[in-house]
C-alpha cells in the first residue's frame, strides 16, 4: 500500500511540473506574439515614412521645376508639417526607459 501512495505522490508531482511547463510555454508564446506584432507595426510605420519621404521629395522637385515661390513655400510648409507629425508619432510610440531606483 505504501508503494502505491508513493507512486501516486510522484505522479501528482509530475503532473504539477507538466502544468508549470505548459503555463510557461503559454507565457513565452504570448511574448513571442507580442514581439511579432511590434515588428509588424514597425514595418508598417517604416513603409509609411518611406512613402511620406517620396511624396515630399516629389513636391520639392515639382516646386523647383516651376519657378513659383508660392509652390516652393507650399512644399516647404508641407515638409515642415509632415516632419512635425512624424516626430510626434515617433515620440508618442517610443517607450520611455525605466528609471533606475535610487540607491
């Protein structure tokens, strides 16, 4: 009888360890998914920035081609506005590093 109780205890311990492993695996998989989501979001933002720069470059080239000070100023204003919007978006989406506690 004692042998059976000892074996049951061992089986219970093995089950506990397996449950811990499964729980840890779920946490790791959630973390991996979070990283994958962050990479996808960064790639989207990067592509949007590339598109924006292309649009601004085209606006400057068009303003240069036509000797029109108003068109040139409009291009400069657009660049300034889009640069500010991009800076704000980067700032808003950049995590602040944690502050180390004072010793």
